[in-house]
C-alpha cells in the first residue's frame, strides 16, 4: 500500500461539512425570525432570507449532486470562500461590525486551517480580513426600538475588528499546526498498517514455506540419493560427470535451504555463508556465482563507481531479497544480466538490468509491483509474470532493511530494478 498522495491529504469530509452548513443556515434563519418577529427590529428582512435561501441551495447541491466522499482542496476552498461571502452579506444587512454575531465570520478560515493547504488558508484569512474591515465602515444600521437604543464610541467600534483579527490569527495558526500534526499521525498510522499487513503476509508465506519444506524433504532426498547412485555408475563418463556433479551440488544446496526454512527463526543457528561483516559487493558476487553454476546467461557485475564499500552485519534478509531480484532477471532475460553497484558519501545503490520483455506497463503505471498475488492485464504474458510473490518477498525483505525499491523499463527493452540505501542506514544493519 502506497502512502496517500499529498493532494489527498488536504480535503474535507463532505457529509460532515454539509451537516455543519445545515446547522449554520438553521441558526441564521432562527436568528432572523427572532429579531424580526420577537424583538421587532426593522431591517432588510427579505434580502436576509434570500441570502440564506441561496446558501441552502448550494448545500442541497453539495448533498445530492456531489458524489465524492472527500471534497478536494480546491473545491473546499471555493465553498468556504462562499461561506465567508454569504455571512458577510448577512452582516452587511444587519449592522455590520456592530452585529454581535460578527465573530462567526472567522469560522470558515479557522475550519480550513486544519484540513486544507496553507495556501488555501492564507487566501481565506485574507478574504476574511477584507470582509471584516469592509463591515467596519460600510453596513446598514440595525434599527431597533428606542428603548433599546445603544450608542458605542468610535474607539470601541474600531477595536472590534482588531480583537477579532487577533483571535483569527491565533486560531488559524493553532489550526495549521494541529492539522500538520494530524496528517503526520495519519501517515504514520497508514505506514504502520502497511507494515503490519506485509508482516502478516510474510508470516503466512513463512508458514507455507515451512509446510513446503517438510513436504519436499522426502522427494528431494530421493533425488539426491538417485543422483549419487548415478554418479557412482556413470562417474567415469566425461560427458555426464559434470552434469551429475552439478545435480548433486544443487540438491545439497536445496537440502540446506529447506533445512533453514524448517528451523525456528528464533533459534540461534550458526551460519557460515558469510563472515560477521560483509559488503554488498560480497553479497552480489556470491549470489551471481551461485547462478552461474546453473545458468548459461551472461552475468556482468560493474563496481567502477562503487567507492564507499560499507561493511554491514550479514543479513539473510538482504541476501534472499537480492537473490529474488537477480533470480527474476535470470529467469526473464534473453542473454545477459547487468548489475551495477554505485556508492558515494551519502548513499549506495544496486541496479539490476536484464534484456527480457520488461515489466508489464499496467503494473508499473498502477504501482502494483511488489504486491503479492498480482495479475497483469497483458494476457499474452500472464504465464510469464505469474503471481508476483518473488518480487513481493524480495521487496519486503529489503525494505525491512531500510532499502528503497523502484521498478522501471528500459527504452531499448528489458527491466530495471533500483535498490537504494542511505549509507547511515546501511551501517546500522
């Protein structure tokens, strides 16, 4: 599972936003009706009702015409911009800055600061400030009964927008910071879910591997026994001797692999495959050597730009991860596999290139490579690409060891796998 794109992080939940707007419009209607019929204030009653009615129409449009669960950043900004304008018009008709509900003008901007991008928040804040100062000097007075007449001095009137502006800046700043922390926590939670899902998939595959190791033990022993018998009988035959030796050595190798798969991973079994400290060059060379024994393909390993040869603790996961990708290159290549090792003071990279058919384009475009049990829409090559378990296992094992994996197709044909480490991470393995 890939992290969400940045654009998807800045959005509003449509249903929540619609419900909040319904609450706002109902509140506006109640306030207008109370002031008109209960308090008997004389004001532009018809225009106020019309303004609220237009807002209700926009909310009906959101509820029944817009199908997205999350409103994107641009769409949300437009509607919040309208909310500020609609509330500004109502306040303009009902006393402007002297209206006790003037503080509500900051709600859309504060709301946006938590859910939308910083640019959207700045736009809405600036528009709120413009509307606020406009209402300070331009508005229709709210006529009220003589018994309720109240005249405030100018300094009091002018202090209202200043105090609201201070509150707006404080609340928006808090909202932006809170929104950033929420998005960080959300990304961390999604990453944790991704890791747990992969761990569960690996555990499942581990159980299947242990079962397969148990089941394959007997037939493999039979093959090894038969090979040794053939070796005794036809060992003198020069043509057959080399093939029989290879058959015995690879059968022994398979037996060792199955033995390791059958072991409890928590047991401390000494492995002499490498010493306690190795470089990635050592790992690659050993893996390539083992493939050369069974493959007629041409392997080329280049270390011309491999300057920082960092020694790291041997890792079975790195070895098996690299083996999977090199094995895939050997499987699908026509004639040659090229492996390039690059390193400088900051990072180390291994690039594996083959001259085969390349990765299916639809899997690369949809970022599906590295997921288990995938299928390509390319029916012609479905049997070639298989279920993707090897790629999934290799990618997961290497990512557990701080690697970053990317897949690509060469313009001249063939697949390319790039495996990168930060040198600081590589030293800590």
